C-alpha cells in the first residue's frame, strides 16, 4: 500500500523477525524465572515443587512450540 | 524461616489469601487475553495491506497466539508469586505480615499478641459471604494502630484463634524495661 507523499509503510514479516521475537521472549523468560526462583526459594521453603515443575514444563513446551511454528513458517516460504 | 523467632516462640500457622482471589485474577487474565486476541486479529486484518507475509499466514497467526499464551502464562505466575508471597505468619506471640508490594519491594510489619485490643471482621459482597472469606482489622496498642489481614478464608475462626492466643499472651509475664532518667 502506498500512502500519500509516496510513503510506503509495507512491513515484511520475515522468519528472521520471528526469531528475534523468540530471542526476546527467551531473555524475558530467563529474567522472570530468576525473579520467580529467588522469591520461591526465599519464601517457599521447598513447599511449591509441584508449582515450579508445572511452570518450567509448560513454559519450555510453549517456547518449543513457538520455535516449531517459526520453523514451519520458514519452510512454507 | 524468613523471620527470626524469639526464644519460646513458635509458628502456629501461615495464612494466605483465599484461592478465590487467585481464580479471580486468572479469569481477569483470561478475558484480557481473549480481548487481546480479538484486537490483534482486527489489527492484522485492518493492516493486512501493510503486512508482507512471506510464508503461510496460518502459521503466523498460530505463532502470535502462542506468544500471547506464553505471556499470559508468565503473567499468571507473576500473580501467583504475588499471591504466595503476600501472607501472614501467626506465632504464639506475634502476627507478622509479609507483604510483597512489587517484586523488589517487600514490607514486613508485626503486631504483638498482647498489643491487640480489638478485632473486626468484614465480609463484603456476594462472593465473600457465599464462599466464606473476608478481612480482619486488628486494633493494636502498638506502633501500627490498625493491622489488616485481607481476603483470608474463615475470618470468624481466625478471629477466635487470635483472641485465644491473645489471652494466652496476656497471661504470660512480660519483661518490662524501665529506663532510669538519672
């Protein structure tokens, strides 16, 4: 789409962009996990092992799913 | 233990807010996500001319949905951590309020059993009355005049327990330090 004054705002959704988003999510996940672990260790007294396990298993599964979707998107080009 | 117990002091229970509080947050988050999915879908359709999708757009939609679920999942655990770290420790001598205001902002306040003067219970609204949770406000003779324990299960039972502990604490001899002005 060409806007007035010949401005072209077309935005390409490339696999590289999706991998950058994935990398940002991974960094965000790492920082948040460190904060959660600090508090859970400090106040949890080892009582919330099940919650920790659910958190890590589901989060890593979601990250794996996101990575697979990016791969599928890349292969569909 | 995060607090230092005095000699002869022991923990009776830890109280957290009612689980309904967490469920309410989860529902709020769920509806926010549904709304966000709608908004993102609308924006994607509206600016579809601006987006150059190189691959299959179906995978792109799924990718965005997965990212949203991932962020919602982390947000839920942020709520959970706030819920888990906002609690009260009841010992035979004190009530300690561990309050996590932010991830890097903790507030710990204490009221001694023998300082408690009165306890007021408040159950406000339909859910608190039906499910059986509410808030306690403790009038204290200490530095903190009013001490709140909010959204806890069975506030009536808790009030009785605190009064019993208060009576026991009042019967115990206290060490009184009288400073000599001379």
